[in-house]
C-alpha cells in the first residue's frame, strides 16, 4: 500500500453479546434469535457484523450516520488532494 492509499475500517460503537444455545436444549423453533436481532438492527439503518465466538455470539453495530460522516470527510480530503495536484 502506498502512502496515498488508505483503507478505511468501520468503527463499531456498540457490541451486543448473546450466549450461544446449548446443544442440550431442545430446538423449539427454527428461528435464530441472533439472526432476527441482527436483521432488526439492519432494518433500523445500522451497519451490522456478526462474530461467532466459542461460547458467545457478538453483534457489532455501527450507526450509519457515523459511517457516512467518516466517508464524507474522506471524500473531502481526497477532493482537496486532487485539487492540489492540478
């Protein structure tokens, strides 16, 4: 990666931890509660990433406005760098 190229990472502000279901528990429904929760966060306009751990599942959540504001700042900086070249 050269000095001018930057790879932006999404900064997640919230993490929800959900204990994994035990295999001993009966599967009373086919719904995965973590999947349903992640879908609801997405419907609410959040960026969601699921991480499966050994004992827990994690849902990392980022507000879309935070992501968009970071993106706009990056576009602004790149714009002025391009203007400076000409």
